[in-house]
């Protein structure tokens, strides 16, 4: 299978970013999968019942909160 990767950065209002995270969390909770689209192609990512959750916070000149799910 070819690597499917989405790496995009957008500037959003905090509330809009929260809404996107909420939609992603809802998809995981309801469907055990999430859908992404790239170049007109849609891919469904099946997510198993157990995942590893990593939360990383970096405070400095630029602050960062990174949330990562792996399986």
C-alpha cells in the first residue's frame, strides 16, 4: 500500500480548532474510524479498540500541544 499522508497547517480560531478536534473524537467514538480526503480521494482509517495516546506539551518561544494516536 502506498503511503497516505496528510500534513497541513492552518491558522484557526481556538474555538474552530476545538470543533475540529471534537468532530474527530466523535468519529472515533461512534464509528471506530475516521475519514480524510486528499486530491479528491477519500480514505477511511480504521482504528482498533485500543490505541496509544501521546500528549506532548512544549513551552518556549513558541508553544505547542501535540496529540498523537498510534496503533
